[in-house]
C-alpha cells in the first residue's frame, strides 16, 4: 500500500521517496506497524529491547534477537540466522513495540532458541539476494510445468529464495493431500538447490500475492489484517445482503473478511428487532413483512389481499401490535399506525454551484435566440416581390469589380 509520493518496487522498497520502506505516511510496507515510540527516549539505566521484527518477501515476518547490539532502525537490510546458511530481510520494527507484537503473536521473548541477527547486510549480500529474487519468476514457471507433467493436483503460487541462494521455498495450494516426492527430486535436479514445499490456504495465498479488492483498495489481508476469522453466510443474512457468491467472494474465492467488520453492530441492533417472518393479525386481514430497515427501526407490511400497498411501521409499533395479539386483542388496521409515521420529506440538497438538475445534459439543446432573430431578418429581406434581392445586388456588385480589374485587350 503505497503513498501518493512513491510506488513499491520489486524488492519491497519504494522507488520514489527513497526512504527504505518508511515514508511520511508509513504506508509502503505490507502489514506495517507505526512506531509511535520512536521519538521517545528510554529512562535512565533502561536498556533497549534486544529483539527486532524483520520482514522477508511479501508478508512473511519473523522475530530475531539482536545479540550483537547493533544500531538498527526501520528499513535496514540485515542478514539473519536460518536453518542452514543465512537469510536477508528488512527491519520493520524495533524497540518496545516489538515486545507488544511478540506477545500478540504468542512468541516468547525470553526463548533462548530465538534466531539471531548476524550483521547489517553488506553490498555482496544484497547483490546475491537480488540475483536470487530475479530468478524466482522463471523458476516458478518451470516448477508449474513439472507439476503439470507429473499430473499433480496442486497450484504453485509463490517461490521464495533464501538470502544466500542455497534454498528455495515453494508455496502451494491443493484441495487434497499431494505426493510431491518425485516433484522435489525433479526440481532439485533442474535447479540445483535445496527445495522446501509448504502448503498454505487460499486466504494465505491472497495475503502473500496481494491484489485489489472490489472496493478499489488493496486487500486487507496483505496490508493490515493478520487474523483470519471464519466467515459464514449468516453474516450476509444478518446484514440483509443478497446471497450472490460472485459478490460475496473475495480474491481468494472464500467469503470476504470484511463481512465480519460490521457484524457486531448488526447483531446488537437485531436483539429486540422483530423477525422478518412476522405476521400481524388485524381485523382487516393478515399482514406480511415485505421489507425492513434495521438502523432506521422501520418495517414495511402489506395485506395478503393487497401486496402492492405497503405500510411503514416502527419497531416499537410492531412489538406493541404483537403484544396485543398475545392478549387476544386485534387492531382495526395498519393504517391507523402508519399515519403516525408520515413525515414530510425535507429537501436537504442546497443548490450551491448553480446546477438545477443532475440530468440537465440529457435534455436536447435549444437553439439560441440570437440565431433565430438573424434567420428571421434574412427571410424578411429575401421575400421581396419585385426587383433583385439584397443578395443578388451583392453578387452584381462583385462581378462589376472583378471585370474592372481585368486588363484591356489590344484589337490589333
């Protein structure tokens, strides 16, 4: 998610502002955390927290211990410990907020087996890392071809090289269990590196790859969302959304995570709200609920014999009618309640710019009055009964001038 003054490059750093991944809006990194303690000094005798947060390709983040007490800041490229060799990543968070993030992600900050930060990356480390990153697309394409030849029901979505280029991690999605032993042998033989296969879910795939949602913004999972809660179709029903899979599904093919954002507000509003299947018994007939507006606390009912005529009732009025029916009391009709809800609509729009109508361009254009007067005067002149018209006189005068300019000819 980039700010307006820069754009993100291949290595995750912005191309424009050149601030190593942290600009004024702090929006260049994926899953970024704003360090609001960066300008505050520590109390006397207090040591800075010895762990840092490092981000690798896409949204993968891990915590490392700064045993060498290096002076690290956000945006520094560092060489970190790996299972074999070293990896290269970018520091995304330092200081006391790292302790909060570790507690949030349930990582023990006192764990002695926590990996370490070796050093700040040298130019040689960065060159090797960049060279490996350039090979990833080619290797991913070749790996997909090998998987198709072996007829494996899997999709290789991303490839991530280790910083020293000795190992590559292939992220894939699959519906069922896949036997990829032969695939690993073929890829190790073709690429000459150690291979690790890691299966991820469809939401994690969308988080790693990123994209633009139907709202026009970058995906929440790739920018700030870290916990993937289960989303059910009941969330759409509570919010009165149409159960259209094409509109409710996100880039990952699952239900959109944003369906849970406002669900709690709807559930609180629906606690004392009548059911949409409510029937109102009146002396005039049975009325059915046709529509409801949760936040306006309004329901629309119509009689069974006259379904086209709707009557707006408030939530309290409907509950009152239901209480009366429990006491075996029927109201006369819905009209006596609906009349109370008739309110004159006030025009909130104020014509500030001078635009009379939003559809003013749809009307046909009218000819100007000046052109009408000009055509009317021309017609009056051309309607002469005897003698040449004004236009013919002009033509005669022009012919005389043209003849007078001709040179006399000699009759020798």
